[in-house]
């Protein structure tokens, strides 16, 4: 099995973001276990999972589609982080937002590079 996605900085940083989200949500109130905490975790996991799935697919268009899904999940995550911060559940929202921004930049750069190489 080829695992090219593991060499990507975007995937590596997205995995670090997932870990940071799981750590942050571990202190959420119990009533949020199946609510906001779960939504944050699912959105975060979606980012590296879609990068990996895209790189396992055949074709540039499919890859770009999955990278786009990853970018959408990052936007969702950004909104959920903001909500959790407004509710007082996060004390490291700035740090998490920095990680989201970093992964977003890496994803945009990766997508642009793939488009240039494919002349799309």
C-alpha cells in the first residue's frame, strides 16, 4: 500500500491539529460529549482523512476534490472553535486558530501546485 500522503506537510500538520483538538475537547463539560466536542473532533479528523483519501484516488480532479473537502472541514472547524471559545470552553482558541491557518495555507499551496502541474 502506497502512503504518499504521510510525506505531505499538510497531512502532518493536520494530524497535529487533530491531536490538539482532542486534547482541548477532553476538558469540555460532560453534556458536550456528544455535541460540540464531537463536532469539533469529527471536523478535525475529516481534514487529514480527506487528504489521505484524495492521494489514494486515481486522477488529479479527484485529488483536488478531496483537498477541497478538507478545506471545507477546516472552515467548519474554524467556526466550531469560535463557538467553543464564545461559550468559554476553550482557553487556547488562538493557538488552535493558528494551527487551522497553517493547515489552510498548506492546503491552498498544495492545491495550487497540483493545479499548476496538471495545467488545470
